[in-house]
């Protein structure tokens, strides 16, 4: 369970590094890989964990992303899970953008 902003950023960095490696080794789309990892992450799919992530981390970027797509939640739990996803995914994108460019050895 992600308990604070530091843990969120460390997880995002790991997912971004894995996405870069997958892209280099197998030619997969890094953003699609990050989406899949975030979309299935336990802190996104379990409502109580999503609420904890939202409570303990900066969700401003995630809230902005949901506003951009005009997301209309069906329930509080739906909103918490989508906000947790958007927050984690955006953190991954930032971490990925900060990675040094690598080429397959």
C-alpha cells in the first residue's frame, strides 16, 4: 500500500524504468506498459487502498487529468479508484520523462 508521496514517486520511478526496459528489449510502447501497470495496481483497483493513496499523496495532477477528460464518477469509490489511477499514471509519466535516454546494448 502506498503510504506517502515518497512511496508513490518510488513506485512510479520503478514502473517507468521497467517501461523503458520493456520498450528497449521488446519494442513495446512505454506509455501503454505504464498504463497497464497502473491500471492493474492494487492501490488502484481496491477502493480502500485507492482512498489511502488519495488521502496520503498529492493528487493535483490526477485531478487535473480527470477534469480534462470530463470524468463523471458513478460513485465515491469509482472516483477514488480513477483518481488513484490518474495520480499514479501521471507520476509514472513524469518519472519516465526524467529517465536518461538509453539504447539497447
